[in-house]
């Protein structure tokens, strides 16, 4: 069977627009997830009682249920109780809530990697618990968290492809639309895959450079999705 691969370069501008949407979606969800994840990690490390259990329940729920199900609940389920979001916002909210649970664990591991002796020394110098966390623990933890956090960046960039299912014109959504009209499925999705791969490689290289720049000798932390 003779098969010829044909790629129409006129598709490239539309795919590039979809890639921009993908990057915007990924950036927004990671920023929101980082802020919430840091709060959750502090709650799990430094509190007890109801606050600790609520934070733990949040992490377990969002790590234990599929991102696609969470997206369906937010975009199609919440409207039944009067809460509606535009497709892009639904994607940001679902992915942001999901990644917050994973980032909370990365931050928690990084915070606990800071030697306890430093905390004791800060307290002995008269620093309050809040000052100790702000000036001693967090500056180190935020550098230590870069390796696992870089994994999360790559994961969320790839997982963002599911938002085409709710009508977001991201890279995957644009590729699906063009392929359905042109019937050039193989060519389109090979190009889409290569565009995802190119962005992942660029971001991975940049984050490894950043990790080397801010590395704290003698301290390591771990944290991967599993």
C-alpha cells in the first residue's frame, strides 16, 4: 500500500496559536497551584487538628482521582448548581486544583529537607516561628523544590491536552479540528507531538540550568508522581 505523508504549511499558524493557548493554560494553572500548594504544605508540616486533616484530605482527593474526572465535574457538573465557567477557565481551575495537591507534596518534602538545626538556631536567636519559616526555611525550600517541580511543569504541559474535550482551542484542540477537516490525522498529530516535545525539551533544559544556578550543596529532596 502506497502512503504519502503530506503536511500543509498553512496549518502551522493555527497550530502555533493553539500552542500559545496551551502555554497560557499551563502557566496559569501552575502559578495558582504553586500558591495553593505552598499553603497546603505549610498546613501539613506546621499545623495539627482540623486544618491538618482538611489539607491532607484535599491532597488525597486530588491525587487519588483522575484529572479528567475533575475537569468534567468542574465544567459539566458545577453548572447544575449554578456555577459556570468558560472552557478555558474550567481548564485552569481543574488543572490548578489538581497540580496544587502534587505541588503541596513537593513543597512539603523540600521544607522537611531543611535541617532542623537551622530552625532551632533561628529560634534560639529570638526569631518567631513565622520569621523562621519566612527567612530560614522557605528560601532554601523554594530552591530545593525545583527538581520535582520541573517534573510537574512537564506533566501539566502534557496533561493540558485533555482540555480540548471541553472545547478549548489549545494545541491538541486545534490539531483535532484541522485533522477532522483535512483527514490528515497522521501528519497532524505527528506535528502536534513534535511541538509538545520541542517545548518540553526547551523547558527541561531551562529548568536544569536554573537548578544548577541555585543548587544548595548537601541537600536533596524527592517527589514524583506515582
